[in-house]
C-alpha cells in the first residue's frame, strides 16, 4: 500500500479539531472542579492546573478519532463530538499529567512558553513545597483522565467500559515504568554510544512512543469494536510511528527556535538528555568533537556558543542525516503494517495525513 501517494483534498482539519478539543478540555476541567471551587486557595491551584490545558497539538486525541474512524468509518468529524471526542480529551488530560511530572523530573523551566508548575509555584512557596505542588498537580490531572473517561463511557455497555478503563490504567502503569527506565538512562555512560542507542530506543518505545501514538489509535478502535487484524496493524504501526514521533521531538528539542517549540532550545542539552540523535553523534564524533559535546551535555550553565557547537557537530558527523533516515524507516514500517488490510482511499489518506502530522512538524 503506497499511502504516500494517496491524492485528494486534506481530510484532517487539525486547527478546527484542536480548537474543539481544547474547548472541551477546559469545560470539563471546570465542571470537575466544582467540589473544590469555594475554597479560597483553589483558584490558585486551578490556575496551575489550567496552565497545562487548552494548548498543544492534540495529536493523542486525534489518534483516538483516527483509530475509531479506521475501525468503523465515522467519528472523524470537524469539530469532533460524542464519546470518541471525550475519550480523546481524557488522553489529553493524561498527556498534561505526564508532562507536569516529566518537567519536574527533568527540572524543566519552560513549557509551551509558560513557566512549569514548580517554577510558577516557586513564586509563592519554598522550593521543596513547589516541587511537591507539581507532583500534586500532575496527580490531579491524572484523576481527571479517569473522570472524563468515565463520563465518556457512562452510557456504554459495562463490558466495553471495563475493557477501556483497564486499557487506560495500563497506559499509566506502562509510562511510569518507562519513566523509571528513563531515569536509569541518565546514568548510562556516554562512552558506550551503541549501548546507549539500544537503551534509549527501549525507553522511548515504552515511555513516550506507545502512549503518544499507538495507545490512542488502539483505544479508539477498541471503543467501536475494531477487528483483531486492525488492532494488530495499529499496534505495529503505532509503535513504529511513536518512535518516529519521539525522534522528531528530540530533533526539535535541539534545533527548533524557542518561539516555535515553546521550550528553551538549551534544555535538552543542559539536561544531558539521552537520545538516539545523541548516541548517533557520539558514535561518529572525533575525540575533539566528543570533548566539546561532553562539556555541554548536562551543563546547566551551557552557553549559546556551546549550543551552536553541538548543533554543528550533529550535522558535521552525519548523525542528523542518519537520524532522518531512521525516522523514514519507522514511517515505512508503520505503513507496511496495513498491507494485509483492505483500506479504501479515504482511510489510506487519513493514515498518511496522520503520519505526516506526527513527524513533519516544527513543534
């Protein structure tokens, strides 16, 4: 199936989709906050919660709609509506929860051009309490994931509702396990780039790739009774595209402008974030280039000139090009997963557009 050559007008209107999902997310956040809204302190807490809502790419919500569309032929509407939309909103709450916790673990200061929770809370709390607040905000957002899923599935058969609730709970467990593996990655020696690359691929598959792409697709298909063959294809394609999605994210983290990505261009370098791109660069770097890389990676005081030097080394070693080729291979692997299915032109085009949105982006 040569999905890349499917003709026709654009079928996915992401701006309209995102606008509706963000509106519904904020609406449900306010609705579910009613038990606490009379407390004098709650407005400040909710402002922290809301700082991670109402923005972002909504690709996880879109994945739920795409999975349902492939399984049943509807549910991909602009603006979206119904229980599939709300299942997607639940995944957006989950994404917000994961980002809050991830930003705390990684000591990130900026997200979507806003201060992260621990930084914002640090304006009125001591550092330890500000960090604890980030944990609690993330937990609160996680609770909204399950509350919204419950609302979405309230009128569905008990067996289906239980299956999907279990599936969402499994996502939480898997990402927590992946986050632990990611923490271990930070101590992986940079002198072993091949071992680092294998370890990073394992981590990003579990921690981010699957919950970003595969799980939303499968969740949507399961919700409308998708066939076993389709579910299997979505698992294979979603895992491959999830890797490509995260690998693109790692490029953006080093090369994108802050005004576009919404995060500091220095953050991944100053954190010493272990990525496939970094491992490929270390494999190919000269001794002098490695010295330059190691002086910048994990350096919280990294300078603009050091960042520029790292960027130049990534290109000079050929690592960037190899990384691009690996992203392309994952895209092809994903498309190949649907080879045994009889998908019409419209379904093929939606797959192509969704894959392009995952990978061909600047933020």
